[in-house]
C-alpha cells in the first residue's frame, strides 16, 4: 500500500489493541500520542530506498508463482527465496518482539517493520509474481498513465477517501473500526483470526498471503492481464475493487 493504506491500517490497530499492548508499543516506539503506530507505518518504505536499507526491499512482498486468473495460490517453499519475503519477515520480526534475549533497539526496529509488513501482505499484488506484482502492467487511472500495482497501492485508496493526510487516514480508520466493532464486518471478525498463532507466525502469515493472493484471480485480473493492460480503470474496475480494498485494510488493522 501507499502511505494512506499503511497509516490507516496502523490507526485501526491502535484503536483495537488492549491497553497493556498500547502501553508496551508506546514505550517501545517512544511516542505517547494516538499516532504511535501511524507515525511509524511508512518507515519501511523510506528505509528500503536508502543504501543502508536496500536489503529490506524484498521483504515487502512474496512473488507467488501461480497462474492467474486460472489458478491462484501461495506456496511458501516455492515462493519465498533466500533473499526473503513478506511471510518470512513477519515470522522473523514477530519472534524478535516475543524473544526476551532481543535488545530494546532490535524490538523497536521489529515493531516498525511489522506494522508495515502486516499491511503489505494484505495487498493482493504483494502476493503475486506476475509482471513484478503488476508493476509491469501499464494502465490508466483518471487519464493518468500508471501501472496496476500502483493503482492498488495508492490511486484507488486515495480516490476512495479524497487524498492522503494523517487526518484522512484517521477518518477512514474510524469508519473501518466502526464496521469491525458494530457494523458490516462484526460477524466475520472471528474468522479473521482463524489460523493465527503467535507461536507459528509463518503459518499465520501464509494464511493471510493466500487469502489476499486469491483476490488476484477474482478481482485484480478476473479476465486475465490482457483485459486490464492499457485500460482506463477508474470506472467499473475501481467500483469492483473498492470492497476488496476496504476489507483488506480492515483485516490488516484487526490482525
Ligand atoms: N515510495 C517511497 N519512496 C520512493 C518511492 C516510492 O516511499 N522513493 C512509496 C510510494 C508508495 C510506496 O512506496 O506509496 C509503495 O511501497 P509498498 O507498497 O511496499 O508499501
Ligand atoms: N537497520 C537494520 N538492519 C540493518 C541496517 C539498519 O535493522 N542491516 C535499521 C537500524 C535503523 C534503521 O534500520 O533503525 C535505519 O538505519 P540507519 O540509521 O543506519 O540508516
Ligand atoms: N513490489 C511487489 N513485488 C515485486 C516487486 C515490487 O509487490 N516483485 C512492490 C513493492 C512496492 C511496489 O511494488 O510496493 C514498487 O516497488 P519498487 O519501488 O521496488 O519498484
Ligand atoms: Zn506496493
Ligand atoms: Zn511496503
């Protein structure tokens, strides 16, 4: 996701966690405001563009070598290379947060990565190999040439809420949090935790990646790449994508 998606995921999470969790992460992140998670949600994207942080770029996604729209699926052993992937990263940084031997500083870095990667794993094209996760598929959005990955990360979320700001993210998060607590998502939130096990974060993350990757076949390119390549996608395509974007941002925040 772009900054809007990541910041929204963080605001949802911070409005749902237990008070003891809030205090733990406010202390770890040295930020006592309501934006203690939102304030670090995009750090991993700045870091990966620095020379010191280039190693972390592959940790934002997993290139599932499936065959959309005919068949979708993530296989951890097949799709996560030596250089790493988002599933392995969620596993490693979750273990670091839980490990008493790990330093405060390393836990601080782990927390910043986790807030970001749990967002990214819910973006369907972060769980897809085809055309570099859709970065190689040229499309137009409101007349502007861009690519399929970028409209899922940024253009469609921004069209939905206006544009990017902390205030816009907080407002979108409040809407999705209400849907989680009392609205349209309430009945399904129990199912959102199925397969989640803090002692087996790789399996948990594989569940999330598989679920997001399935949307590549059903919503991102249901008629195949050639039906979207070169097309203007701000109309019917956008309308069909919005419920999936809302659901995936809500799930990421809840989880
Ligand atoms: N991005 C950035 N710095 C750059 C180029 C892009 O922060 N020099 C941002 C743009 C997108 C985000 O990275 O909002 C996409 O990354 P991801 O989806 O991995 O979070
Ligand atoms: N970092 C890391 N692993 C590395 C290099 C850096 O976890 N191999 C972390 C430490 C810093 C952040 O990334 O908090 C940015 O590092 P720097 O300030 O060295 O650019
Ligand atoms: N990305 C991805 N899968 C890849 C390569 C990149 O999901 N195989 C994501 C990471 C960023 C966006 O695409 O969100 C742009 O990546 P980059 O800035 O590396 O081109
Ligand atoms: Zn992306
Ligand atoms: Zn990212």
